[in-house]
């Protein structure tokens, strides 16, 4: 089986997100900033990616944290909606959740690594 190429992966993202052909998708393209993908839509993309490329990105024990080297309070996407108690998490735990500037290139590399493991 041929190794996955970035252009093939970018075509998948383009089709999934219905990105116009005139808009360039590069490894540095950020899902939230550049493609407007956040919250549940981000989770849906990860599931669609697993299905399309027949890989597992989230482990049973650690979810996506290990795959994407996420810190304890770090996330790939913002949550959807509006938090009526934004101070709640910071007040209780002393840390503010952060959202990574998650890129198409990061997801592409995670898929390539997962495909290498499943060979």
C-alpha cells in the first residue's frame, strides 16, 4: 500500500469541510482559525478521519492526549456554545484550559503514524 501523501489528505479535509478549491490547505492551516472548525464539528472530523483512513487516533486509556501530546488542560478544539460560568474551571482547579492551534499537518502526521502502526 502506498504511503499517504499530504495532497490526498488535504483533499479529504477539503471535501469534508467543503472548502472552495481557491482556498489553499497547507500543513500550517489551522482548523479553527482558517477553516472555522470547532467543538463537536472537530470531534466529528476526527471520527471521519479514523473511518476514512482506517486508523485509531484515540487510545482506550488516554484518548487523544497521547496521540497529540496534549497537556492535562490542553484541548484540540474550543467547546461549542457559551459558558455562563467561565470562571468555574479556573477557580476550582487554578488552571485555565488552553486550546492548541491545531493544524492540518498535525492531524496528517498523526494519521501517518497510526497507519504505520497498523501495517
